[in-house]
C-alpha cells in the first residue's frame, strides 16, 4: 500500500509517541490528529527534547575564558608575601603547599610579566567560594574581599567545619549569600573586579609563608549579552534566556558552556546537596574539576560549610 508523505509523517509520529512517550512526557501530550501544524509542533518538541538529552550527555569541560585580571600575582596554591590587598610584583613560581587549595581553574605554572591571572565570572551578588582543606590543616581561617587593592570586608578567625574522627580531608563551602542573610555585606558590583583571599593561621613555622589561597572574580549581568560585558571574544548569549530553556539540572552546563566558573560549580554543588545519590551529578562534578586540573580533589568528600559569625566592613 502506498502512503502519502503526510500519512507517513503521521505514522512516524505515532511510532515515536509509542516508543519514547514514557521518556519524553511532553511528546506524549501532543496529539497527532488534525492539521499539519500539530505534526510540525510535535517535530519541534521532539527536536527540543532530543537536544536537551544530547546536551546532558556532554561532559562538563570548562573553557576558561581569557578575561585577564590586573597585573598582580597570586595563584590558587598561592603564598606570596605582602599585605592583604597588596601584591609582591616580582616573578613568582606557583607555591605547591597543599594545606589549602582553591577550587578554581589554574592560571599558569610560572607567573611572569607576560602571563597574568584570569578572572573567573559569576552571576551572583554574593558568590560561594569552595576550597580543599588537608587533613592536618587548621580549624580556623580568615577571609578577605578586596577591590582595586582596597579591602571591602574581612572575616577574621572564622570556623572551618568539624572533621570526622579520622581527621579526613575534603572540600569546604564558604557561602557568602548565607553570610549576607545575617551580616550587612555589600553586593559585588556588576562589571567590577574583586579578589578574595583565605588565610590559615601559621602555627608550625613562622619562617614559612602563611598558607593561603586567592582568586579573582567579576560579577556579570545575566540579562545582558556576554559580548557587551567582556573584553574577550565571546558570543552574544544572554544567560538568563538560556536558563529559561532548561531545567535546573542543566544549569551547570549553561554556565560551563559560557565560561562562568563560580556559577557553574555552585549550581552543581546545589544539585549534589539535593541529590547526593545521583551518579550522573557526581560524574558531572568530577568531570568539571578534572577539566581544570583538580583531578586529585574531584573525588574528595564535601566535609561541610565554614561558619562566619562576624564580618568587619571597611568604611573607607
């Protein structure tokens, strides 16, 4: 029997509904009787859902945009002597102390005048900072936020999470949004460059540099095209529009594809906290950290959140 093109399209649509209706409920809700417009709608829905499914199969590999920080030196393994918001401008090799490591992309193994640090982006007014803490590290630390070499606020001697009886190492969460609920923290201004720093007390050997980490961050406007906010070659993507097209499980992928580090890892952290047994989310987490040379930390547990009870604002 010969079928018209329209009949073949209807048949194919029915088969698709029978085969994948349980997987894609949106498809199952579309009827195929009636005009060709409904068949077109069915095909459009199928394309959208299949595209989302294919996106979720993509590994999370962070591109690390070439947004350069001011010509100041600090590494995620850092330990450069000097004031909290001032830098030693001399050429410095990466310090490889492992008491504390920031969960941010690497910059370079050798920081020279030709290789400056990269700024990582966020959409949050109060981002979350993640870092690894070794098993023998201190139980308190100090946090500093600077802008243009000027201190914005600091939290001295805040509490790190209690470790287990075997003194295990792991990842610590410093959620500035939670701190802002009880403290009058100023928001990050859109388009401004900030540097955060965390210092551990140096109780063992005063002759050694204080164990510390730091990183640059810049807040972007999620409702404005990226190419109007950044000085690097990038698309005209509007992040808010992209997020509306996907479910929350795909938020990390949207952020990763557009090079927004802090929002990517923080949205993935939220998924882990709400779905701790989901193997795909854990796989995404490990893949993201591995893509920025944090393979050894990728499988480490999240041991808890830092507790900041008092913040000192700089009134200058």
